[in-house]
């Protein structure tokens, strides 16, 4: 892939704001369009296949993991485990997820992680970069079917759950989360749902059911709020009941924590899309650098990168919690000028749906890392 200079649209900020993408300039620079990444059609086909193969491997893992019933590596309360198992056995439908890869367009993409519970960067991956392509690279194409696949997936979920009213909840005081939720709510409306929204802190319990701030019963709830946070909350036993159907479903927790990296490597040792990963440093190759990742973390929090001898290379908000670490051999990120690049691969339902790119001066991708559009020819 190539990182190429582009001509900025003079009115790009107003166009982004009109889409509802209001945090385009968070921390001074977030969205960039003076550069873009170019791929070939062959590279996009390879990437599409890699995303599809990994997602299928993940679903097979969930099925086998729940059949085996060995939860010793995941620190969860018993009621959470029962809820996750019930959710998978019902095959409750999921909505979307995003793989992150180290990849420069050559060879096999190397999976860094899979956020299948609360992936963000959705508005910029779907609408923002598509309309950039229409304006700036109209002759090219883009790996981006996110919007139409989201609307289609919401229709499937509505049919499978026999639902009509869908609540959306999250931390609306955070602009990025609010934009993400509003965009998903809009795609649900287009799919025929009647929608409501509320802050996560306003989700109530009336003794039998979850209710919103108007006292209306919540039957189906999409939450932009990690499952591991829910299981730590005081009302988590209510969350494990049959009082509500969740989106994302509880089984998605198994795919959105870093233990997945070690589990997949155990099942598919040597697979070209994976990097060695384990629950102990001594179980990794000793001659390679490694990343130490908290089992449950968001936006790079607590992650640290080390040389083979353990010396620190980089870290993001390092914190110490007893145990619960996952170690992964380093897949060095491609570097363009002064930036390390991470390539994201979106899944909607069970289908690959798009590509997004984040770059940062640090080798650890954070919520403030820059978003850069892409196209292919």
C-alpha cells in the first residue's frame, strides 16, 4: 500500500460537520485528508479473505470454548458465565466488529486484536471516507459497504428477535460515543426499527424489567458500553436475566478481550494471520519483542511494548492489576514518514464490510490516533 499526498477539500470541515462527524478535529488533528492510502484490487481481495477467515475462526472458537466449559482463564462471575453460555446457545445475533492488523499490503495481515463488542471509528469508516472518495478520488473504489450492510443487518436482527422498539444507551457526554450511537440509531431507523435513546446511567430496574428514563420497558437494548464493565456493576445480576435482549449479545465478550489472542494461537499455532500469543511471557519465542496487554482494556490503555530482553519500547497509561495479562509477539507496524499505521477490517453480521486506517507517532493506537481515508484501483 502507498501513502500518497492528496488535495484537501477547502470545505471539508463543514462537510464533515454536516454528516454529524463533529469530532473531526479532536486534539487539533483527527481526520486527515492531505494524504490517503492507496491499494490495488488484488490487495483488497486478499484483505477481504483474511477478515472472513479470521471471523470464522473466532466463531468456531466460541462454539468450542462454550462446549468445553473451562472458564479458568477468564475472571468472570458465575452469573456472567451462565448468561454468555445461554446467549451463544440461542445464537443471539451480533451486529459488528473490527479487527486491527499490522499490514503494509504485502504478505498476510497480522491480527493484533478483535474488538467485537464496542468498536468505534464507525462514522469515519463508513460515511466520512466514502464521501471523501466521491469528491477526491471519484474514479477509484473503496472497500466500504458498511452503511448498506448495517441497514441490512438491522433488518435481519429485527426479524430474528421479533422486535419493534430498540433502545440505544451509552456515554452520550463523550462526543465520539454520541456520534457513534446516533449513526447506528439512524441505520436502525432505516431498517424499520422504532428507536429510543438514553444515557447508560439512566437505565433503570423496576424489580422485573429494565426501564428507560420515562419508565418505558426496555426489551431490546444496544449498548456502547463494554461487557466487562457491566459485569462489575451492581446491577449485573439483572443484566444476566432474561429481562432484556442485548446488542451486542453477551457472547461477544469472548471475542473482545485479549485472551482471544492466546486462545486462537493455541488452536491455530503457526497460522499466517496470527502472531504468537500466550498468558505468560515465557511461552512466547524468547528472541522476539512482545506486547503486554491487559486482558480487558480499551484504546491502548495499559498496553506496553518491549524488546526481547524486556526493555520498554513504548507504553500507554501503564497500570498494574494482579494477573490477567496477555503477551503477544510484536508484529512491527509499517511506518510511513513519522507515523505507524494500523489497518482495521470491519465485519457486519458475519461478512467483511470495510477497511479503515489509523496512524500515530506512537506504535500504540489510541482514541486520538489520526484517521486517514483509503481507496483502491
